[in-house]
């Protein structure tokens, strides 16, 4: 089941508040529930070098696996800000900003091999 958007209390008491949500087509797999995106991108030259068997199997979806983002459902839950209280909306915006900053730090560390 797709993860429900949740507010995490940062005051050390481990409380969580599930937020109102709406469904959206998964952007990672375009709603198919599976993908071969984990393989990366292949150029026409890459496909030719790998041979016709690889190309045919790839195009048939033989290398697809369950989408990590939606667990194969093809849809994800996203926070429905219009149904949140003002307090929850403000907390959600702060949490999203912190998450974005952490993601940027993690990405930089991966790029620089840390």
C-alpha cells in the first residue's frame, strides 16, 4: 500500500500525524506499476552493441521490476494541502523544506563519493 503523507513531530516524542491525501498517477513508472528505469538509459548504439536478444527482451519488458515509488500500484498518495488545517499546512511546508535540504546534501555526498 502506498505511503500516506505523514507529519513527524521533531520534539523527540515520536508522534506521527497522517495527513489528508489524494491519489496521483506515479511519476516514476507513469502508472504502469513496473519499470526498467533502474537500468539507466540506453542509446541506439548501446542497444545495437548488446545484440538483438537484449533489445527484444528489453522492449518486451523482460527487465522491468516493480516500481519502488508506488510498490507496483501505479498510483501514489500525495498530501492534499487544501484539506489541511493551517497549523498542519505550515508544519508540512517546513517538513518538506527540511526533506529537500537533506536530499540535496545526500545527493552531493553521492556525487562526490562521500
